[in-house]
């Protein structure tokens, strides 16, 4: 059973004055940091369930909304992969002491890898949930790319919400500048990749490609045969929590 917080989130101002929303529970470290997916936020089922568990166990955890998402200020269409990575780095640097375990869902899994590359001394472990590194590369057709360059954006319906799924040219270009799967990924911490084999959005083979590229020798991939993209069923969340627990005390 999960419950969303009724209290308003806390805010931290970026150097440009824009305020980022977050929820931070203190406790035993490493601090679990949840990174939402594209057009998602920190009030999603997996993030809330994990935070409920962390509070119950006295574990430190941070949830956050990237600029233009959820309760954070800013416009979604102004965000890029690099700017959202920098939002995460800012909050980790300013709010957390000691090591972190990053839990990234979909695009958040890509961001988790980028954050670990930027702060190798801080990241004690990574859990990817349908992690989607390089989705600007494999997730767009030539027609999509042509439309991005002529129109500056693509809008598509999405089954995950009422708002159309918007991709800007700036976001796509930022992703292309931060591709990871073309070469070895210089990350040495333990990594766990959870992926549903019925995921219609991110092919489960991406998990295997990611595992193969990671420099770390401590990489495990768990494929959930009937799992979808969200992996938010009670059984999926139980697997997620067990996986996070396995990394907290290494």
C-alpha cells in the first residue's frame, strides 16, 4: 500500500533562481535518490512506494522533480537531458552528505548513469528500472528526426497521461551529445538493471546492451517476463525494494 505525501514539497533554488521541488527524508545512508522518467515526477507509484519503505526502515531518501516537471518551477519544453542531469547533481551536492544509491526509471536510468559518471566518488550503486540510455538514438525514426529539425518539436499522444508527449529538438540534441552505448561506460559501482520483457517503449535488449557496456564487474540484469514498461505492480515494487536493499549494505 502506497500513499502520496499530503504536505507540500520543499524547494531549492537553482543559481538562476528557478526552484526545484524535492522530498528528503533523513536516516541511515547511503541515501536512496529516485530519478523519474520522461514527463514523470516524484509522486509516481514506484517512487512513493520506495519512499514509504525507506521511511519505515529509517533509511535516507531523496525524491525530486526536474525543472518543468511535477511541482518544480519552469517550463517542461525548456528542459534538456543535460539540464535535468545538472538539476540532480545540484540537489545531491547541496542536500546530501555521503554516498548515494541512484534508482532511475526509464529516462531516469539514463540520468543515473550520467550522474554516476559525473560523481563517481558519490555513487555507491545504481538500479535501473526499464532504463533507457540513448533513447534519442534508437527511439526515433528518420521521419521523427526530420520532423524535429523542421518543426522544432514532436507531439504525440501517450497512454501514461492526459498531456501529449512532447519532444523538443533541444532535448533530442542534448541526448545525442550524451550517448553512452557506443563505447564503454566508465562506471565501476554495482549496477542492477530491472526490465520487463513486455515493455512496449524500451526494448528489453537495451538492458543487455547497457550491462555489456558498463565497466563494472558487478552488474546484474533481471528480466521480468510479463513485466511492462512501468514495472509498478505490487510484485514489481517488491522486486525493486529487494534490489535496492541488496545495494545499500554492500
